[in-house]
């Protein structure tokens, strides 16, 4: 399927066959949802709570997270202990370390990790704390490092509870289908990065999300953890706050082109919380809860290996110190 056909199919998907009501009871299951205070993330948290999971709502803004938690408790009637704020700024590797450490102190198992948070189209001058492009550093490096730090817990959970295969679901985008490979010269601030427009930097980060997920699947799928990536669809959320689409999202065009967060959460919930999700290692999913084939670049094993090695180099000293 070509770029245009994929864009049409994924932007105007057929009626879903999967419903949140199909999710089994999740009592005893522990989940982390990054960016869980708003949009698709908050909707994902709401559904998980309604199925009795314990959810760590990971977000960088404590006030917004606490407000989200209060509304989620009211909406779902969940127990206070079933929703926990986890302070996490994916644009800061130090914050990621603190969040992973806090989680490991509190929990011995992790059944679902939703790498959901993301940033799109910020001002070009904005970088992560450690000097990476904000979109790549947050969307890709941040989630890669978080997953690496939580991997021992995921693997031990797989061994102790084989009846439920832990899942790591990474949120990508239709933008991942842009026909170019990630440009390593733009991952940190550079003249090459400053010549790019935001959609190029965003698109490469979303393609890299699939590449990294597929590489995790190849390296660790046989150890009992299922890694998948998803395009959640064109969803009406705060993700558009920096871009030209912010006005469209609020107007007539947005009402036609963009869908509610309920639909946006559906595909990643299918991967992360359904019975079938444990068999989705290495899969790419599109709206609404359908299997698809990603950008062919994401299937290039050599390209994935090079990207993986670059990411490992960025955090190697940090990982050895943990």
C-alpha cells in the first residue's frame, strides 16, 4: 500500500471490531501510561482503571496530573490506590532515571507499558535538557531509555506470570510514512537540524518509534514480552498546540478530519490490554485496532541496528551506573 492509500485508509478507518468492553478484568495488573494526564493517554488510563488495573500516570506537570487523577477517580470510581502519579519528564534523562527508580521501589511487576507521550511541532530552538532535538529526544530517546530501565522488571514479570505476557506499546503516527530515513545529523542541535521544518523532525521521530519497537521485539520478544507500535489515528488533542493544525483542530475541518480521544486510545488498548495483545510482538497497528505494515524503512534490520546502537551510546554510561 502506498503513502497516499495508507494515509486515506488510516485517516478514515472502518468501524472497529474491537471495543473497550472486550478488555478482560485487569485486577492485579500494573500499567504505566506516559502522558497519561491528557488526550489519548488520559483516555487509556480511564479504560484501564475501569477494568481494575493499577495505573501509574506518568507526566511532567504535577498540577495537571493531579487534576487529571481527580477527574479520573470521579469518572471511574476507582480505588485511590489504583491510580498513582509518577513524575516523568521524557525530555530529561535524569527525570527518567528518577521515575524508573521510584516505580521499581514501589512495584515488583509491570504488565503494561504504554509509551504514549509525545511532542509535535515545538519551536525549533527548544531542546531537551541534555541538548537533543526536543521531538526526537522526547518521543524516541526518552521512551527508549525508560523502556531499557524498566526492561528487567518486564522480563521478570514475564517469568513469574507466564499466563499474561507483558506488553510495551509505543505510539507512532501516520507521519511515520514519510519517505525518508531518520537523519542522525539532526538528533542533536546542528545546522542540519535547524534547516529542517518541524514536520520532518516529527515524522522521523515517529518512524524511529516503530524502528525501536521492532528492534526491542527482535531482541526480547522470545523472552516473554510483546513489543508493538501503533498509529492511534488523527485525534483531537493538545498535541497540535504548536502547529498550524491547532486552528483546524478547533474548526469545521477538524471536526471532519480529527476523531475523539476515545477512538485514539482504542488501538493501543487492543495491543496493551486485550487477550490478543500478548501475540502482537513486532506488529504495527492502525486505526481502529487493525494490523498493518509500516513504512518499509522500519523493516530494515540493518537500519534499525544502527539506530539502536546510536541510542545505546547516548545512555551507556548512565545505564552502567544504575
